[in-house]
């Protein structure tokens, strides 16, 4: 069974998406912050991870993504970053936006960026797509 690590401090988001992803056939392990996520990674093989940006700190998801890329157990797994920051920034009149164009190996080593709210079926489809489409070198990190 495919193990998905879902990391978000929103307990309702985690609960609803865990249930939906499990209905799609995934085994979902959950954490509400980066520290707990790293404990899971050290004891369980993870096939992909879905990370929120804002958790205990404003950039915790980005920091966690960098840690996962540096960890031999998770360096090649697909990473999806989720956030509602684009909507918050839009409503506040800020022009700053996150997108897949912001991905890079150092600052944001993820495979896909998705805006919240995200439909569970879209999240599941994106996980499946990433799991089936590794890069030429076998990794999922952008080059």
C-alpha cells in the first residue's frame, strides 16, 4: 500500500483528507507539525508527502520540504506543498503569489504547489500523477 504523509495544523483538513485519501486506497499517516512529521519519517517508509506552509511557524512547510529532500529516506519522494496564502494575499491586496514557478532545489524543493482549498479528488489525482511520473534521474525534485 502507498504511504502518504499528510502534514497540516488544521485538524479538520487533516481528518477529511485522510478519510478521502484512504477511500482512494492510500495509507495516510498524519502529523500537525514538522517535528512530528520527521518522527514518522524516521520510523516509516513514505511514498509521498503533502505539506502545509503555515504551521507552528510561518514557513514550517518549506523548512520541512528542505529537511525531507536532505533525508536519504525521503530525498526522492514527491512533495506537494499546500497553502491558502495566495487567497489571503489576494484579499489583502498583496501581489505576492506562490506557484510552481517558485520551485527550486534550495529554497522550495517541491514537486507541486497547490492552492487551498483543494478538493480531495484533485489532491488524490495529483499524488497519483506524481507517483507515476518520476524525473529522468528517478527523483521527483525539480531540476
